[in-house]
C-alpha cells in the first residue's frame, strides 16, 4: 500500500472538513441557543449547599424571605434555580467571604501536559466557588478554548479575536475590563479564548525587543489589576506548556494549582515544569521576589492500583506540604459529562450511578472548600 503525500492545500481542506463536522456535532448536542442552561436544585441540594437539615428549608425560607422553589407539573418535589441557590447560600451559608476593602485573588491552574484535568479543575473551581457565594471570573489563556466551551461559548463560532485578551496585549486597551462576558452560570464571567491567542507568543517577545525595559512577564498581571475589585476569585486556565502567556499567568497569580495524575510520566513532567519555571524566573528582574499565598498539587484521574499508590508516595515526598491530600478519581462520570460539554456542577442529578457521581463530586467539593480556605487565610493575613 503506497502512502499518499499530503500538501498544505490538502491539510487546509482537512481542517475545513473537520471543522464542519465538529460544528454539526456541537449544534446537535447543544441546541437551541443559548447553548447551555444552568442546573436546577432540589430542596435537598439547597440544604447540602447551606449545610442545614432539609427539614429546616421551609422554616428558613419564611424567616429570611428566601425563594421557596417551584413545583413542576406532575411532580411533588420543588425545584430551585441556580440564582435561587446562590441567594440561599449568601443568606444563610457559613462560607468565608471576601472582607470589605480587600481585593479579589488570582489563581492560575497550570501544567506542562495536556489531559491532566487542568481545564475541568479551573471551571469546576469557578462554578464551585459561586455556589459558595463568590463572584468568579475565568480568563481562558489556552488557544484551544476548552474553558470557553465549558462556559457555554464556542471558541470557533462565537469568539472574535477582539473579545479575547489580544487587543489588550497589542495595547488597544489599558486593562482587561473590556473583555469580560457574563455566562449562563450566575455570578460567573469569562474572558474567552480562541486560536488567535497563539499570536501572543509572538507579540510579547516582539514588544520586549522594541521597547527597552518592557516587562513582558507582567502584562497579564497589570491587565487584571482593575478586575480584582469586582471579582472575588479570578481563575486563569493556561495552555499545556510554559509559554509566554503561562508565565504571565503564574506571575499574575496569588495562588498556583497544578492538577497532576499520579502517573510516572506525568510526575516527571511536573518536576521538569517547576525546574524550568524556577530557572526562568532567575532571568526576570523582580520575579524572584514573588510570594504566593499558596501552591497546591491536586491528584487527578486517580486510579485504584499499585502504580498509582506508588507514584502518589513519590509525589508526596517531592512536594511535601504542597500536596493538597485531595484525590479526584478517574471516573466515567467525568467522561460522560465532558462528552456533553458539561462539568459535574452542570448535572442537576446523577447521570448514571448515584454512587459514582458522589465519589467524583465529593472530592471536587472538598477541593473547592480547600481553595476558599486558602483565600480566606490570605485575606486575613493581609495588612
């Protein structure tokens, strides 16, 4: 069998054909517009979020004039909207809040490799923190735009380059305020991404060469600064690389999260990532003075086998106190949700086994609480 040579024209046609098929698949999966719909909540779900007994819901609704839910035709159970749920949490939930006068915190989610649950971690955290009363922003710095897609926006169809961080990088705007968009999820906004973000990898070094003293690694930090007053938490989803944008995200951040499966190759890659980042900061003026509120290694896609247990031991030895101790299991629940362009929080009820749903969601909830505790400690420690 002879191998047919492929020209650039063939590749262009291949890209166009593939894009057409993907668009058809997406249209079939997420019609009609708007593409995604926020989940609803049961009385039990409201009780779990607010950490109260379900039997108190009726009494608390009357006492605090809270939404009492709606009954669907043919159902005895009441349903609450996402906005209702957040109102309940902010009224009677006992979660930490951003103190008056303090600025929001920036958290970058980073890893050298793809497929480690980096984007799902970022979006889960964004949604999870809103369910605890926070106002969240995602900045998608990955040209693949997966976080943008999970936020209900198609990077190919709905995002022009002018809606991304690129106009700011080119100097068209003084900061990133112009680019924030509300999403289908209450209290969650996004600065979306598209494939045009690749241009940042040329624009930033070009500016550094043409402008003496230009700190290319602090561009994102400066653009985010005005947004800290509006948002409690700003999550940056980075590309699977140590690109100029990833370095910018890490310098802009108050906290770093590295999702990493306990796999030998993933562990080795993570060690290389931190080593290169450390060497790089040696060359950047003032970067060595950077102090993070926290750095956390999150075990993701954890399998119940001997190899996984062994690598977890290595990683605990390597990263010590930075290992969060929370493990997100490898789960069909995650794969099923991803196939529907959803996160675990998008599912109003278990899609499949309730036990599998619980095993996957429970550690995600715990990690969200862990991150909120880190932010609360940092706010408390600020002068």
